C-alpha cells in the first residue's frame, strides 16, 4: 500500500475506509500464506506499559518479515531517567526505521511523531488502541464475510478500546453500540467524531442499558473494567459494572450467530464468564492471533516491502 508508506498511525481515524479494507485484505493474504513479503527493516518497541500480545505480535510479525526488533525498555534507557521526549525522538529517528510506542498520554505519542521522521505507531495510549481494532475488524470479517451493516456492541468501561472501536466501526460501515455505566461513558469528542464519520448511515449508540445494546448484535465485545493505571479502583468498580458482564444470559439477547470478543488480558468471572470465554461463540484466540497478521500488514504498508 504505497498510500500509507512513511505515514504515522496515531489513531484509527488516521486511516480512511478504503485504507482499512486494504489493510485487512493484505492481513488476510499474509495469514493464508498467499504472500511472501520481506521487509528488512528495524522496528523499535518503546513500551511504558506492560504488554504481552502487542509486544510479542509486533516482534514475531517483524521477524517473519525478515526484519529486526529492538526492545527499548524505558527502565534501561535514558528515557527512564528523564531525557526529554523531543531528544529521544530525534535520536531514535537516526537509528530506527519505524517505532511503536505504548504509553499513557496521547500527547507524548504526538510529540514523537512531530520530532521523528520515521513512522510512529500507536501501540496503545489512554486515548486509543488502533492496532487492536484492526485485528478485531479482521476477526469479524473472517466470521461474517462483510463488515458493512454488522452490529458490534461493546460493554464495560468507555476506555481506549471503546474509543478505537467507535471510530473503526464507523469508518467501515458497522453499527456500533457502547453500553457503560452512566459515569463511565467514552469521551464525547470521540463519540461526536464517530457520528460525523457515520453521517447517519450507520448507528452510533451510547447507552447505559446492556440488554438494549446487546439485542440482535453480531458481536459482543468487552474489556477489563479497570485499565492499566487504574488497578487501585478495580474492587470498587465491580458492583457498578456487574450488569455489563458478558455472560450466557446477556449473550441470549444477541444474534443467534453472534461471536464474543475480548482484547485480553481478561479477569475471568468479572467482565466475562469462563463459560462464555470457553464457549462456542468465543473468538478470543483467533482475535489474539490476528494481532500479528494485522500488524504485519501495517508494518509492510508503512515501510514498504523489499
């Protein structure tokens, strides 16, 4: 995809509908072994937050493309000792071909993008998780063939994953419903952006009623009730979020062929039951695998293939 070469991916809306579809098609072909692309480049991973799936999937994807990965652990680099972001960005720009960053504030990511000429990828911030949603859309497309017209319902905290799902679903023509407790709804700026993208052609619903949100949906999606950095609030949130648990009773309101997704890690028995996680509707492990395929397509598109 020459159109993406050299660009940053700071949020889902950095892509348009056709670019997302092309990325998903490329990911599907890579997953099926129909393409053997090489990308002899160096990827840096600068992660200020813990990671399993994002770290490993990016690393394996780059190795399979023939490239190299450098894990820039903040605890053993100068960024952990307070080196200014603008200085780190300009130095890493001279060494790396591409940089994936997992951090807290979106502003830090934007600063890296401003001062480095290499592509910068959002590997998760408190505002968005675009790479996760590319894998989610790939999983839904595998299950239903078409994205346009399908309905995805997200239940739980109106967090970064909810934000990226709002934007990603609106871009590809999916209906998106977000069901959260009243005081935990997604950022209204993201909601309004999703509604502008949808332009009345698809549904963008924010509600506090989990059953209404689940009715007839093809996808039920959840995430932990307390994101990284909010662990101290986890216990007090449990009774507030309990009605939003993805369980068999809630699943019974969805489409008979509905699938269940979770970006993981999961707190089994809290936001999702063991029965649903291990049940026939669960696509959690396909979804986790698709992180690697979607990110491989993204790396090839941003860097180009040899």
